[in-house]
């Protein structure tokens, strides 16, 4: 029978559930804000430009805040997972991903590929642009490992569906990350966008699973 580490008092249970709730909200917030900008900002091409480029221009502050808020929400969800799961590795990896999102907002990506309008196709890499790639890469790799760690956990607990979903998410996101890191555009960029959506859906599903498990044990 599956057991979960749960706090003893009711107030602690509510805190854990609230923290897990941030993992459900983070993804839709990040995706909706990014897509709204991608579809409305002049010169942005979804099939060519990474969402990180939205941090540039007069409205760049919107995407910067989007990174920071989504990152902080992910860190909060990681703390909720730590409290509900009673294990440290996967929540720690997810927390690092959240911190990397905050870092990606602080260290803005360089303008490139004609965005914002008037930017040359190729531009020099600044110190903050380089750090943006570094913190993003570290965060992505930690999230991929977290998928496989939780896949193993779910498999041992008999949660085969969540186990396979975690494996699939890790594989797809790894492939998407490798594709976008290669510098190719077009289908690769769109595939990475789809992978980002999938990984947020995975995080929300995992948080909902532990939220319900906690609710069942305290009913």
C-alpha cells in the first residue's frame, strides 16, 4: 500500500496543499502569458523565435516577470512535494528548475534573429545572455532527471500510468532541449514549445496526484 509523509496537524496539511497548488498554476500562467505575447508582439515568429527573446524590447518586462513568477511558483511546488513525498532528490531537482526560471528572467536573453524588430539576425553574446543559457540549461537538465527519478518512484509504488507519463515527459523534453540547443529553427522550435507545454502538464499532474493522496490520508 502506498504511504506518503504527511504533516501531523491540520494547518500543516493546508500549507502543503497550498504549496502543491502552485505547481498546478505555474504552467498555465507561464504558457498563457508567453503565448499571448508571442501572438501579439510585432515581429515575433513562433516558428523561429524562442520565448526567451520576449524579454527584450519595451514590453520585455512582462516576460521577465513571467519567468520570475513561474519560477517562484515552481519552487513553492517543490517544497510542497518535499512535504508530501517525504523524499528530497526529486523535489530538490524541481526546485533548482524553479530557481533557474528566476535566473532566466534576471539574466535576460540577448536580442537575436530579427527580434525585436530591427535586430540583426546574428548578435554578439553578452554576459547576461551567456548566463541565461547556462542557468536555463542547468534547470532543464535537473527537470529531466526529476522526471526519471519520479518515474522510478511511481513504478515502485505501482502507479504505472504516472510512471510512464514521467518517462515520456523526460524523453520528450530531453529531445526538445537537444533540438533547440542545436540552433535549428522551424519544426524544432515548435517541438520545443510543445515539450514545454508537456512538462508543465506533467508537473501539474504530479502535484494534483500528491494533493489528492494527502487529502485521502487526512479525510
